[in-house]
C-alpha cells in the first residue's frame, strides 16, 4: 500500500480509512468496483470508526463501565415488570421530550440494569448521559463547593440530556443535599430528562432528604412530566448467589 497515501490520510485524521484500505483494495481487486463506490465504502468505514469512538467516549463520560442492554434482561424471572413500556422508553423518545422516569422497587429486581440500558440507548441515539448514585452526586457537590467549581459542575449537570440518579434514598445524605438536588431539578425542569431508581416511596423523600419543602419542590417538578414504573418481583442477586452456592 502507498505509504505516502497512508501518511496523508493519517494527517487528515482519517484513521478509519487507513485501517480499512487494505481490505477494500483486496475487495476491489477480487471484484472490480467503480471508483465512486470504492470511495463511498471507505467513507462509510471512516464514519463507522468515528461513531464507535464517539460512543465509547460518551460511555466513559457517562460513567458507564459495564454496558447493559435490555436484550440481556431476563424478563421471565419477574414477568410483572412491564417489558413493552420499558422497551418503548429505551427508544430515547422520552429523552427527546424532556420527560422523566421513576423506577420504584425492592433491591435486586433489575432497576439498575434497566436504567443503565436506557442510558446506553440514549447515547446510541446521539444523546449525552450521566449515571451517578445519589450518594456520589452529593459527594460531587461537596467537592465542587470545596474547590470552587460548583458553577461549572452545575452547568455540566444542566447540559446532559439524561441524568440517571440511582439508589435514591438508599443512604443518608449530607445537610446540603436536598438544596443541591433541588437546584439540579429546577435547572433541568422541562429542558432535560432525569431517571431515578429507588426503593423508597415518594412520600418518604422528605424524611431521607431531611427537608420536606425541598423534597416537595423536587417531586413537583420531577413528577409533572414523569412516568412511574413499579417494579415488583424476586431478587436477581439472591438468585445468582443461590446458583453460585449450588455450583
């Protein structure tokens, strides 16, 4: 292969074309291709490479280390979970509409798997997502306050298309957490989507946040355009432990 051509393609940051070129040349030699068709295939290879890199970069930015998919979810284990509704939400249409989603259920029924899968689907659709536990988000706020980076951090939370807050109410939060979370919901209201997973009913939010007025304001904004899905059933984690014990 022409070394000068390879160098020029790399200079133009067309590494997808560089990697695909030997295979495309061999393909063209085996079955002659019109010049424009050959070029079109190389352009498609470059676009595919860029899409893969963008997807990987946005997964990292979202904090997703393990990609989850609804295709891997065992719907038969907990058949009462509304599959059709969740699959529809995973199409990212609710993100485009700036709606919210609340997944309520006991530990282990698959809330985190579904939430991550929806975030992955949003990223595949070209959206930006961020997945954080509520406890970690509160810690992020504390660090941002300590380093003088609060304004930038809040802007980051405001800009992301889908914010996933997991384990809402699982741990006791700091004294400023309710006000911090309220600021997030105020800024994102009707401009971006938020997904919350929790095992606590909404009437308990004022208790674990330690601020009933703030919790009421959060719920008022969040539930105005949110879908609520009650997830009931058995624990996947307990099943996995039982299976491991049997082995």
